[in-house]
C-alpha cells in the first residue's frame, strides 16, 4: 500500500458525487463489538481495474486496485499480489517490493488521476512530495501443519528476513526486534508488525488489514504535519525578527498575526482530524492491534513533537501580539506627549502673534 496527502481537506460528499463508483468504507468487525464504533466520517473507497503491474517473472498485481480517500486529505492505494508458492519465494517477493519503483510510479499516477476528477472537492490541493509505503503479508493457512508457536520459534530468522526485506542472515538482536511486536486473538492467528512490513496469519483478516492501513495513513499525516509545522515555525520566526527591525512594527505585525494564526488553525484542525476519524473503543482487540502499530511507528512521539511545535507556534504568536500592543501603546504615548507639548507651546505662540 502507498499513502499520499493530496490537500488540506476533502469534501467527501462532493468527491462521492463526482466518482459514481465510489462507496463508503466501513470497519468490518470479525469479533463481537458495538457497530457504532466506526470511521467518523467514513472515507470513500474506489475500485479501479487495469493492466497488472509485473513485480518479476513470477509475481504480478491483481488487475483490481483499491483507493481509499479520507476527509483530512489522505489517499491510500492498495495493491494485492496472489501468492501460493513456498516461503523462500516470499523472501524474494519482499525484496522486490522494497521501494519498488514500478508500483510507486503507478500509484502516483492513479492518485493524480483521482485528483483531477475530484479537484473541486479538495481544499488546497497539492500531492505531497513524500509517500508512506507498507507491505502486509497475509496468510490464510499453511499447506502443512505449521502452528503459531512453531512459527515464532523454528522460523524466527526467516520471518524476520521477510519483514525486513533482507536476504542476508540477521543477528539475534535484529530478529528479536523484528518479532517484538505481535498479538493474537485465538490460538490459530497472529499479527506481527514491523516498521516496514507486517505478517498476518488469519483466514478473515479484513478488519486487521484496515487497522494496519489506517496506522500507515496516520504515520504519513504525522510526518506531513510535522514538516508543515517546521516550515510554519521558520516563517513565523522570520515574521517576528523582521517586525523587530522595523521603525514602525505595528504596520506589519497584524499581517504576521493573521499568518501565524492561520498556520495554527490549519495544523490544529488537521491534527484533530487524524486523531478522531477512527473510533475503536468498542473493539478491544482491534484497539490493541492499533496500539501495537502506534508503538512500532512511534506515533505517540510524533504526537508529542507536533503538540510541542504547536505550543511553540502559540508562543511566537503571543510575542508578535505583545509587539502589536506595545508598539500601539508607544505610538499612543508619543501622540499624548505631542498633544501636551502643543498645549504648552500654543499659548506662547498665540501671545506673540497678538
């Protein structure tokens, strides 16, 4: 899967009207859970058909490619590659998929085409320069009687190599790190998540795949927002220092205040939109899967970094606001002094005239 940011926000109703084949995505619960914990608002799904993308001589993508459009400006492009060979070929596939240029170019082309169709529904349309990609290996069942415990013991090295897309044998520390984040609901299923890829052993894994997809969307948006805040902080600091060098800073400061407040508002809205779109409180297992992904992706650290930068932006806004107040007070004081001087001098001038 590939995740892009294409704009500040997307009017999903308008986008759905422009793409007649689009449908609202829902979170399918395999386990018992309240149905009202869903996406809010629900993103729209788009299915496209086209020529399969060849990975190598053996592997190619399905003709159908799925795109998911979120209201906060993110779009995911999901490819599926059928696999029925032995696990040695799985490592080959993992290596081929790592930063695969063909899939990257194809996914970007699809996103550009979708943006052309829904253009008017996108606020501040602009496809991000960077993309977040992720690979999920889903196994419905094994040809032999391999169990979950055996998977984590006898095949540790091989699974770690698949997750890390590494042909060479890994150290014990690297293997332990690659397999450190895993969770199971039953005795015959497991989810292993790493920073580059995940392994899901489950016959009905649609809900798990949805959570893994959204975690990648959130990571992309956090990276994007962090970059936007870095740029905003640089520009805000420039506004602050420029106003200090002016003889009459009050004339420029209101503009700087408007700019900084707009950056604050945009960043805060995007931050809240990302964090509030998916509700998992009703499904404890999916919530645990999400927390596992959040821990592996360091989403908590991203949150803390973004909140800290928002606070810094607020501090700069406050300093510029103080400058505006102080400069206006200084001008007012000079006006008062000038009026007092005029009042004192005027009688003498009048008497000389008479």
